[in-house]
């Protein structure tokens, strides 16, 4: 009799979730992804694919498709109030450093490629996607329908902080529904309860799945910056540079090209980093638009154009920039992945690399170990040093790039002008380039059927 496949439920269909599903499918797991959005979200801003993330894409056989879907961004250009160039940095080549990576792709386009590679074929192969639903409850089960304690801080407190003490020594992959072995019973907003062997929270920095299981244990460290993003119409004056403009008051505006004939715009401003993160997330879209007008009406350059575009955009998104600091990434049969576990923030340039590498390592460790607790430990042992390095931002970031005074803007422009010179650029890259190559990816090819 064949061994039943391990059933894994993943929350989140952005980058980390589908990337994990790809590797789990290759190793013979049965994967389901639940996503609260009614359909795949194909919007979003630019993401870098470099270093370990690029190597994962290469091992997936997706590098050619990613290259074909890149935004065409040729580099980063800092501009003044009239649009004149202050300094420019051409796109990196191969895996070299630089603000613009060789492989720049929209988040939604990368998600589309990953989902396309993993979506089930109706014949029991591939991943099942459930859009328009979300997880509302998670509890451990003894296999006979008897709850043995909800996964999370309360359960851990009862076991001295060791989640393995509430677990039977049942190997992952030998627990079909109704077999009498332990598992996780998951409640959904729109579907009946269902039993899985493992649950992966990959639903972003504000992960609702993480809150269900870990409560407030992981902290979100505010970086003192709020950013709003949207897609706006492209004009004849736009080019293929990432244009960055600074205005006094800690304000910045950026315009980036995409592969769809539009422009991806962002407006950022510094805030009091001692305040609780989440101020932006509590505003309505109308409130955020009004706030942006209040802050940026007199900013100069393309501010009025961007504000008008934001007023009419149907994809306006805004957030308080922060990092997730979690003392542990798993409890019981639930594990965190990607931004839900270790968001390094958009200013790190490492979010996609961390998500892709984390998905690759977690899947490989699950396939390598008989017990999920050993797999989770291996995943954290391999990934945490990489995460800690990625979260270690250069001194002063992000405020140094968003000066609050006119003198500060002038000084910042002097700095980027100097950094754009060849010698200073090589020296600066040693301190500013994201640590994308700081992970030696294990080889799991021997685990494939």
C-alpha cells in the first residue's frame, strides 16, 4: 500500500507560497494554497531577483521566463526639481550590485509565473488554489476529532515552550485524514473545516495566519517611513530609468517603468519611528489620498502628476515600512515563511531573495527529514544567518535617503553624485549592496522522485 502524501496548506499566493508549492510538488507533497484575494493579484511594484533568489529561479528552470518579463529598467537616476540629473547608476550586470538589478520584474508578473508552474492539472498533480478565502482558526487534533490545544503561545505555555511535547512522533507523510494520527484542523471563512499535516503562513508582513498562531510574539520594527504605491499612465516624457526625487520634509517620489506601458509610482515620507507601526494600514483609501495631498502638494517635480494619478488609480496601496523580528519561525505543525517570518522591508532590496530562498530551503528540509520538527529546525538553522544579515541595513537607512531639510537634500545629492564616480562606486558597493549572495544553497536534487 503506497504511503499517503503529506498534505500541506499554505496561506498566501504571492511569491513565497507558490515558490514553496513548486518545490513541494517536485518532492511529492500534496499542496493547497488559500488566498484571501478573489483572484491572483497581478499588480505590485518592482522586485529584484538576484543572488540566492536568482539561483533558486535558475534551479526552477524559470530564469528565461523571468528575463522575458523584466521591466526594462536601465538604472537609477536621482533628479532635481526640474528633472535634471543629479547622479545616475546603470543597472547591474549578472549578480553585480546596484539599486537596479539585472533582473527587475513586477511582483505580480513573478507571482503569475510561479502560479502558472504550480497550478494543478485536475489529475492529482500540482497545487490546488483556493481564491477568495482565508484561514480563521488553527488547532492541533489527535486524529479522533479531539482538540489537544490550539497551536500557538497558549499551547506552548502549557508545555514549557516546547511545541514538540504536544506532538506524537508521527512521521510527516503518514497521516491521511481520519487515520487516527495527529494533524492540524483548519477553519476557513467560506469553507468547511479541513485537516492537514502542516500549515505554512506565507501571507505577508501583516500575516493574519501568524497572528492566529503566534499572537503578538513576533514584533514588527518600524523604520519610520510610510510609502504609497500605484500604477499611473505613462507619458511621452517618461523613460526607462528609475527616477528618484527628494524634497525637504523627508519626502521622496519615485517613478519606475514596467513592461505594460505604464509607470509604477511611489511616494514616501518619514514618520516618528517610535510610534506604533500600522498608522497607514488603519486609514481608508480616501483618507490616505487626502493625507498625500496634504504632504506632497508643494513638493515640486512630478508631485502633482503623481497625486492626480493616485486619485484615479484602482491599485493604490500604502504601508508603514517595517521589519518582522520573530524569535522562532515554527510552533507545532505551523511554520512561517517569507515576509510573514522575516520581512526585511522594501528598502533592504532582499524581500524576493529571502522568499525564494526560504521556500527552497523549507521544502528541501521537509523532504529531507522524517519528522517535521527536525525539518523546521533545519530550515531555521540554514536561513536565520542569511535573514539577520539581510535585515542589517546600512547606517541611517532609510532616513539618510529621505532628508528632512533643504540642506540635507543638498548633502544627499552631493553624496550620490560622489558615489556615482567609478572609484567611489566600487567602494560604496562594499557597504550598500544587499547581501544577496550570503547563502550557500543546499543541493536537494537527490530527493526528487
